[in-house]
C-alpha cells in the first residue's frame, strides 16, 4: 500500500533510486521512476478513462517533455524549458 492508501509496489535501490507501480482508487494505473534524491525522472499513467500520459523530468525534477493520448485517440506533445515555460506544444 502506498502513502495515499492506494494499492501499489515501491522498489528502492541501494543508492536510493526508486520505482513505483500503483493502482489508484479510481483504477488508474501509474509507473513512476525517481532518482536517488527522490526527484521524479519519468512517469507513465493510464487514466481510469483510458487516457495515457508520459512525462519526462530534468535533473531538478521539473517537467521537460510530455506526451499524451486522449480517450478519443487525439495526441498531444509538449516540451518545456529549464524555467518551466512551454517551448513547444502541439496541438
């Protein structure tokens, strides 16, 4: 069980890096990969509605790239600078 009481599995390496697999209370699925300092590096999720999301993070834990597919199959893509501002977004 994860801290939010949802079912899941957390793996922690000797250096502190971790991976988490979760099933949300709403049946959403998630996979998260963190670095040894606990900062997020990659997250993949499938929403309860069937949407999918992939997020990649920089060394500072801030989002750098995102890819999503909505329930209707429509894609979305975004790139973000070190300041967190959008560099590219489609659509």
